[in-house]
C-alpha cells in the first residue's frame, strides 16, 4: 500500500460509485470543446501552445474518442496530418528558415511525441499512412544513439535526456507490437530493451525511485541533471508494461509500479493532488504546463493492464479536484494547478483531458 494514499484513504472521503462513464465523459466534453476553440485551420495545430504540445493534444483527443466510441475525430486527424507533415519553419537566432518534413526536427523528443500521436491515429483509424509515419520518425530518432549509450535530447547537443529515451522506449515497444522489425541495425524490441538498460546504468532513478532528467558529458565526465518532472515518470510506464508482457519478465512491471508509487508518494500534495514540484504554482513554462497529463495518460495504461485500487483512487481524486477547483464546476478552463484556478491554454486543458481520460477508462472497467 502506498503510504500517502493510505493516509488519504483513512482521512478522506470519495464516493467512487458516482463516477460512471457518462458522468466523467460529460465533464471531459467541456475540455474537448475548449480545445476546438483553439484549433487553427490554417496550421492544423492548436493555438496558445507550441509544436510538440500539439502532438499531445492530438493524442489526448484520440484517446478520448476511443474511450467514448466516437469516430468523428477522423476528419480532424486527416486534416492535421496533411497540414503538418511539411511546413515552413521561420528563421531564428540559431537557424535560417527551413522546411520541416515528416515531423523530423532538431529535437528527438519532439519527434517522439509526434510518432506516438500518429501511432495512436493508426490504432484509431486503421489507416496505414499513420503507422508508416511513426516508423519514419522512429528511424530518425534511433540515429541519435550516442557512443556513451542513450539517445540524445537534441541534435548537436551532448545531453541524453530521460524524456527522449523514455518516449522512444515506449514507442519502440508499440512499434514492435505493430510489426516493426529491423531499424538502424536493431529490432524495435532490442531498441526498447537497450534504452531501459542504459537508463538503469546511468542511475537515472533517484533515492525515491523517481526518474531524473538526464545525463550530460563534460570534459569526459558524466553528470546527472537531478530535476524530477512528472512526464519523465509517465512516459516509461507504457513501455515497461509492454516489455513485461512481450518478454515475460516481471522486473519491468516491478519498475513500472515502483515509479508510479514514487510519483504518488513524492510528487503530490497533502490531498494527493499531482503537483509539478519544480515550478507550480506560478513558474511553469509552456513545456512544463503539459507534463502532468502525460503522467496520467501512462498511469491509465498501467492501470488498464495491472489495475490497483490505489491508482483508481488517485485518478478520481485528481479529476474531482480539477473539476471543482481548477474548472470551477465547468465554468472555467483548467490551468496548470489542479487544486486552484490558474491561467489556461491548450496545453493545460489537454493535460486535464488526459486525467479525465484516465477516469473514463476506470469507469468503463466497472
């Protein structure tokens, strides 16, 4: 039993029986409607946020449609695909204007988010072009494997981020299941297993069992970035669940459960509400505003395959807090904080939608 959850269960009260699928889906619909208002037909992206966030927004919307048995999102997916697969990137201080094709840019984690979004689109629609795109992106990502081990975060930068590696771990397991074979000298399964082996050898897990941000090599010496973010805890969960099922090894599942437990014990407030400890309530940048939803999305996957009452209680506790405190019973758009009202944008709203999707998943299983 998780220590913090045990305390909350003993002291708090949550009527789990009221959380039917329709009850949660109706509240989540407020979020999908808000995201519709930010959708830009000229770009195929969502205003108020950035490039990689849009991949997460698309993922959250696809998951919501799948959970609710709604096939009406297919047209939006196809439109976004055609609008975003090739576009002009304006010049900045580092680079002249250029054409981004097939979602391949300077950041391997950006690429990973889009690959996972198109993999979700393939599973939702059955259209081969989306799976093909996920494989195209995966091939480029795997060119970022460093001689020291681990995938780089950005091309040309000697930093191996937990996020680029965790994303690719999960992506590789899903592509393995989809039938992907050899990519840049390894099978998709070998890529996944090798990435996790490196993450362990690099000591990315801290004393609490949480995943730290990454490894930098300077003057031949490796140093850890010890920052702990919620999305790094989330992205590996799906990959570890998949590895456990593919290989039959219980060790992967044990790590997934341990990371989830560490997050619920050490990255929540006294009421068990998920908190981005490094920046909430007022200092989360445009990237960090997306992070908590990523954790909820992958905790949903862990709970779907290996359910625990602790996960269920945590998810429902958080969506209730979002609805009551962050959304003011549906009258406001949720911001980055889930226990108070704060400034909202497409990233924070889609992050909240990830949490509600996890709640719908629980309701479906009842």
